[in-house]
């Protein structure tokens, strides 16, 4: 059994998007913002000075050798997630890692196995399953207001033109955690198999980047040990659509639908009312009250860049990630303290991540059913 850590000392690796989390850890009453790591020494100095972080590393291996660090929160580029996670766990560190867990089935399995062997905690930091809209729908589910779950649906559409590095031509479902996470996370289900159909084509100059021409990929997910299934779809290039991370749930008593235009209210449908009264617009409540008072304000602002108005592109295009960041930090800290669920754990994270990876394989095979590996299922 993993020994709880009363006040975990956390290091943040990668300071683009990762710098967002520094002030949250600093304000958390039960955590210590121990160190930061960035290969660029100028950027490291700027951020370290800005937030008053004394312990700084340009070399990840040197950070991992520090016995005064209990856990790492990884925010490096997607292709590095698996390598950095495995290195950390081999060095005896607990891991929180931004999405996705990895880019291959082999790396997902290696992380699951290493977590089981070492007893070290792993948590994939999926923003959507701690966004206020998700927490509202989860509350309706947990209190029975939705009735029996009948169907779930989610999407992630974003214009990634202009994003650097590995993004151009990325197959839509290869990074599908933002739409797979909520449909599986609502009732803590897991995927048994997937079927995915591609549609349309992106510009020809991007086809060779990943050997994928698809503009849109739409996946059906069959849940394990359940009569439920879900539909998720995603697009990244050459599709005219405002940014949208949507999640919709249909129950026997109530259903909740995402607005078509970002920022508009949710729509709640209640069964058996007179037809005109079935739908009702609902301004989603904030769930900062679930957090320690010291970090609750971070659900609504005051995070990126402190008071200077700087915001990371993923935050501005992501509608603030639904106020999820302090919830993620709190979940991870409480997990390390021995008092938190830490959803999704290593097995759950692999199941969510592999849904997208294997869905793209299905799309390449014309929609053929592809089963999730047994080791990615908890039961």
C-alpha cells in the first residue's frame, strides 16, 4: 500500500501551459510547490522569479534525483509524456500528467504495469472531467435526477492551424481525451470496443505528417459491463466551427445538452412535462465550493500570468477549461495524502487514451470494431 504524504512536495515539468498550475499549488494549504523544470534557462529564470520558486532545473534527470520531491506534474509536449512519466516513476515519483497519457498502446501498458508494480500514483490531468459543466451533470447523475442513463455524446472541435511542432495533420482521434473522458467519466465506465468512421479530407500537404487525410473522425464506444454506448467526434483542421468541447447526457428523467454557441446556457430537458415546458436554459453553477477556500477563486480567474493578463492559447481557445485546474490540483494532492479518488488513475487513463488511438485504427479500416486490451479494464 502506498504511504500517504501529509504535505506532498510537487515539481512542475514544462512551463508553457504548466505555469498555469504554479500559483494553485502555492496557494493549496496541503501542498508545497517545490520546484520547476524548463530546458530554456531564460524562460526558467523569468517564471521562477515571477512566482518566487527557488529550486529550478534545466535537466529533468537532475530533478528526478532530488529526494525532496515527492511528485511531478508533467506538462511537456505530447510526444514526451510517456518517456517523462516512466522516468519519473522509475525514480520513485508519483505522477500527474497532462493529456494524453501516451501516443501508443505499448507506452500506455508500460505505465499501467509500472504503477501497479511500484504502487506509485498516476493521474491523467483531463480538464473536462473537472469542468463545471461536467460536475453539474455528474451531480444530477449522482443524485438520481437524470434517471437511468440512456446515451452520452461529446465532441471536441478546434481550429489548430498555426499551432507548432507535432500538431499539423494530427489524426483527430489521436488526442480524444477531451471528448472520451466525460462520456466514460460520468458513471466511471470503461470502454470495451470502438468503431470509428472518417469523413472528409484535410489539405494535401498535411497528409504525410501522420499518414492520415481525415478531417473528421466519429466514434461509437461500447461500454464494458453496461448496456450503454456513446458517440464522440472530433476535428482539428479545415472544418468551419467555433471551438467546442461539448458533453451531452440523456437520461430517462432528464437530459442535458450543450449550447451550439460557446458561452450560451446549457439546456436541460425534463421528461413528461407539457411539450413547450420540456426544455429549460440553465446557467451552469460553479463548483469552487468543493475546494479549499485558498484555491477556490482559481475556478473563475486570476490564474494565467497573475495580474498582467497573459493567457495560454489552450486556455483562451478552451473557454477557460471550465474552471477545472484547481480541481485537478486538489484531486492530485488529496490522492497523495491518501484521501482522494484521483480520477482517472493509470488503468482508467489508458482506457480513455486508447479509445482515441484505437478509434483511428478503426477509421483506417473502414469502421472495423477494435477491442480495448484486457489490461485497460479494471474488471
